[in-house]
C-alpha cells in the first residue's frame, strides 16, 4: 500500500505564487496542521495495524520535506528524500503570480509533451515518478509526500487516463490518497470527496 500525500500549504501557496521546483517556500502554520492531519488519516485507515509505516519518502523541496518530517514523526517511520518526487519544473513561470502564470499558459502551446515554461512536460514528470514508484517495496506500507502535478501525473498513468485530462483535477494541500497499484488498481482519497476522473 502506498499513501500519496500532497504537502501542506506553503508560504507561496498562500501568496498565490507559482512554485514548481523552487526549493525554499516553507510550510505555513496551516500547512503544518494539514501535515499532522494527513498522518492521522493514514493511521486511522488501518493498513498500519498498530505498526510503523515502512518509510516516508519525500520530494526534496522544503514544503514536502517539512510535511514529510511531521508525518514520519507521527507514524514512527524513517524518512528518505528522493528528488524524483519533486514538482513539475515550470521554467520561466516559477516565482510568478498564479494569474500571470495562467495567462502565459493560455498564450502558449499546450499538450502533454510541451515543456511548461521551458521546464518539464507532463510526460517527463510521469516518466520520473513512475520510475520512482517502481523502486518502492510493494511489501511495505510507504507514504510518499509530493506535489499536486506529480500526483496527477502518477494517477493518470496508473489508471490509464490521458495526463492532460488528469492535470485538470485539483489535488488540495494535505490531500491523502491510498494507492494499491496491484490488480484492480484501488485508489481512495482518505480525507475528502473522491478526485474527479479517478
């Protein structure tokens, strides 16, 4: 079983600035509470049955590492950092306000093979996160703390959906998704309504 957790609210989420792979934006107080709530949701799901998670794996970006540290401490799990779980690289849009980024995206070419702002395409993100997923031990319960676009790309791959369609579905800060990638590919959101398209 794999739990996918989107990091808690960051300072730049609050300021509505495009983060992409910018390393430094830290969690807000709300973000820290969301991380603690994610850990409680995972513990309450029952897969751990009173034992610690095998590990918590995190993107190397500060907002994810801070979230993962809170989750790992609450679950009594070890923490590993893997940069393959980082957010989609958004090139020249990183650091800009959401409205400016949206206008730039609307003006440029679109599609799953187009590097956003000169950064990464959705297919490039999918390739790196599916490689990271394949390195996880399927016999362990693993928590992966990552990012919204990363989660959408991975779920699109797992369910066989078009990645550009999956990228339209929001994944709020602190979302927890249980993923059993075995036969039948069970996907459950633990902390709210099901994600659209999943």
